[in-house]
C-alpha cells in the first residue's frame, strides 16, 4: 500500500468553492453604505444590545448548552413546542448539521438553480452529490424539483423566499412539493427572510413541520433582528430530527451573549414591526425608481432586490458594481449564483436607497 505524502481531505471537499461574503469596504474617504449582505438598516433592538452588554461581566462562564432561554422566547413568540426548537450559530450551522446528519457519501441533495450557496457547500462537505434544478422566471419550480428526486435523494433544500432572487413559493406550492416527496426525503424550508414577507399566500412552514415527520424549517436572527454579528439561527422540526441534530452539534454551539440578545430581540415586537414597515416602503420605492430608470427588477418579497443589467443594453453588472463602489455603495455581485448580469441590493436606509438610484441614473447616462 502506498502512503500519501500528506493528509488529503475527503472526496468532495476540494470541489467546494469557499463562500465569499458580500464586500464590506468603500474607497478611502467615501462614506460606506453596505448593501451587500441583506442586513437591516435599523440595526438590532436596543433591548437586544442591552442584553448583549449584560454578558460582559460573565465571560468566564460557559453558556447554557441547550439555549433554553432563547428557545423559550422563540416558542412563546410563535406558539411552538420549545423541545422541537434547536438553536445554532447562524442558520448556516444548522444547514450544515442537517446535511451532516442526513446525507452521506454519494447521496443526493437537491436545490434550485439560483438557490443559496451554502446548500451546495454543505452537500459536498458531507460527501454528497449536489443536484441543481432549473427555475422558472427566477422562481423555484415544484415539478422540476420533484422530477429531480431519485432513490439516492436524501434532502431537498428550498429557500423561501429565495436569496438572491427575492422570489417565493406560495404555501400551496410548498405543500404540493412536500406531498410529492417520498417520506424518507427531508424537506428543508429555509425561511431566513420570512418576517419580511407580506403576502397572504405565504407561510414559513411551521404548520407543515407540525404535521410531518420529514420537514425542517430554519430561521435566522441575522436579517430582520439585526444580529448577524452574533450568529444566531434556529430550526423547528419533529422531535426525532431535533434528537439526531442534538447528538452531533457542538455542546455549547450558541454563545451566551447570543442567547441573551436573541431572547430580548424576539420580545421586542415593535422593533420588528418598524423594520417591516421600513422595508415595505423602501422596497416598493426602490423597485419603482429602478424601473423608471429602465432597469428590470425581479419582484421581491424580501429585504433585497435583484437588478438586471442585460449585456445587450451595453452596460454590465460588473461596470455598475464598480461605479457604485466608487461612491461607497456596496451591492452584491451574484455571478456565483449563476447571475453574472445582475446585482443584488439590500434595501437600506432612505439615504442609501436614494444614493443608489441617483448613482445608477448617472451610471446609465454615462456621467461619472
Ligand atoms: C437564504 C438564506 N439562508 C440562510 C442564511 C444564513 O443566515 P445566518 O446568518 O443565520 O447563517 C442566509 C444569509 O444570507 C440566507 O440568505
């Protein structure tokens, strides 16, 4: 037997393209408006900040390994069973844990064409095979997803609403997807932007989790709650799924400051309402202004929009990105999501939104 000259990662690991976060720097001397990671312009609840600070004098102690206070707060807010909630270091960690627990070598994980990048990473890291399904009009297509399921499929990931497209599937469609899946396939509903959605036919999936054995819904505190820096996610699932994930997670996977701040954030419903109101107003305004400039925008129900710069129009997304960056307006290039001719813009403060529109007007009329 020949011995390798050094350790090599398991198959699949080196096929992963490491996740590249949204840019966060502006040129020297220019005010930065970071609109690249779907963070909230309102920041966190002041009550969450206060709760975070209360931890400063207790840093030598391990946190509560079961995040009880946070789970109780979430359960109270949404009327859920706290025993079926699992918290994690961002929903990213939970997506990785789910994949690690339910998908093994050669198993298939299904997600859609412009789906969140972490699904591919998690599947490859677990030794599985990513199966990418075409979307229709930048929207997940239930029939196409069901058509991609094989006896090797273990997980189907659906971001609803999806990042970076901002599109969503009505709950009836999600239920149709679930009904068409074999009972041994896990349906992961990633509802990172659920709180922003203002549509009567939308549901995050709690109801489906409650009545099925093969559905997990994931949520995050990184978006509407403004706590991205603390890395807090949670999931709701059947007891047998929570039990499996509990066995493989880190024993203290959520830090104490995150537990305290998250619990306080959930309780501050007025802050969330203000964030929803801000987003509704500026999502509509920004979309309309971009359309007035002649740009195509994919209709979004989240706190971000996908702006298209068709090559035929002679002005590329790459040039627009460079132009905006010069003015401190940092959007997200989405070529890695299969969208080389688009940029994703987070709905920002009034000032930032107005600056983007003014800058794009200048860009399109070729003025510097
Ligand atoms: C669809 C989707 N899921 C999950 C996440 C991860 O969020 P977290 O910060 O909780 O890891 C994001 C963040 O961008 C996202 O857009």
